[in-house]
């Protein structure tokens, strides 16, 4: 089982704008991954691995995607394929399912950073807060929800 840690974030106004921008670019990447998947022939749908291989090409074609940290972009591709897998499992159990929809800005509210792309500094502040630096975004003050 995967656990997600949740924190209150207290970004500066400048960093908050950058976070919103990156969230929107991840949403656009998710929608592009979905579009690319749907455009493929039914008997030759791209795997998560195939679409991760396309990321460098997409970054050259649409420079906006190169603003994202590579591991976070790969996690966005994985998110689409995980959602697709969950949909298939529900269908196999007899649920009436549709298909994955395009993500509107209000529907896409989180990004995954795994392995790299962030640094945690618990000693930076002398208060009950810690600080995390997201690659290509900046430092954010955080406090655990626990």
C-alpha cells in the first residue's frame, strides 16, 4: 500500500504563482498523454514506458513541457496509466464504466514528486515548520497535518 504524506503549505506569492503554473502544465501533459493514447490504434495502444519514451520528443515540440522536472513528468504519465488500469479493473468486476475524461483546471489538483526533484530542509527555520524546495519552482514552508 502506498501512503501519501499531506502537509499545509505556506508558499510566498511568487512561489504560489509558480506552483499554479506547474500544476497547469502537468494537467496539460496529462491531457496530452490521454490524447496520444486515444489516437493510437486499438490494437497498438502505447504503454506507460512507450509514453515516457516520447517525453523528450514532446519537450522539444512543446517547450512548455520542458519546464517540468523529468521525474514529476514521468509520474504524470504513470498517473494516467494507473487511472486507466483502475478503470479496467472496475470494468472487469462488472461496473458500468466510461472512459477517462479530459482534466479541467479545477479537476487536477496535485503532482507527484518521487525519488528526486525536491529537497527537504527541517533545520532551515527555528519554528515548527520545515521547508521543501521543488526543482524549477522554489522553496515552500510546510507543516504536517498530524
